[in-house]
C-alpha cells in the first residue's frame, strides 16, 4: 500500500499528473511508492491522485459514504475532462484479473492491473491516442480501515489481454 502523502488538489493538478504519467517512459525496474504517491515499473505507472481520511477511529456509515462520494465526484469530474479529450471510457471489470476463475493456477496478472484488482472492482479506461497504452481511473480501498484512493494508472495495451 502506498504511504500516505499529500493528495493532488484541484483537477488541474490531477490532470497534470495524468499527462505526466502518460508521457513518461516506463521504468526498467519496479519502484516503490514515493512520497508523491507515484510509482512504476516495466510497462506501467501508478499514482494516487487523492486519498480520503482513514477509518481507524470511526467507520460509521455516514463518514465512509461521504468520503467515498467525494472521491467519486472527483473521478467523475476528471472523467468528463478526459472524455472530451479521448472519447467515452470503457468500463473495465477488474475481477477477472484476479485470476480466481482461471484454470491455470500459475496465471499471473501484469501491473498495473495486479495492484488495481487488489484494491478496486472496476476502472474507467481510455486507450491513449497514437499509443499502445491505456489510462485508467479507479477508486480503491485495500482494507476497510484504510483510506479510499483515487488512482490513475497507465499501462501497456498488452497488459489487458486475458
């Protein structure tokens, strides 16, 4: 799980992170999450665009739902801007990438899908123009007491193959 960090603020700052991730070459070796909430490796980049508070002290329904709704509104605003740029996103069900239904017990899921499917159920995905890459946005939570994360991921198109 990435360490807590300062969340990117307004949509402009989040879009700047997305644009940066979309233009960077992929690292040759997998790195650990940095203090800016970004990391990557061969074929992927991941970034925490925003995070909610954690829920160690208070997991009441009102607080959890309010935190999740705030990130969902943020995701919707970003998605609207990206849709104007690249067209409508594809909804991607991340469950199949867990490999639980795969008859081959040795199947592995490539990053960033391996991380995403461990914290989120779905993502909105755009295929980046003039590229063999995709960009995904998802809201994830690794554990009920942990914060919700608004995540951006960039991956190679081949990572989507099942």
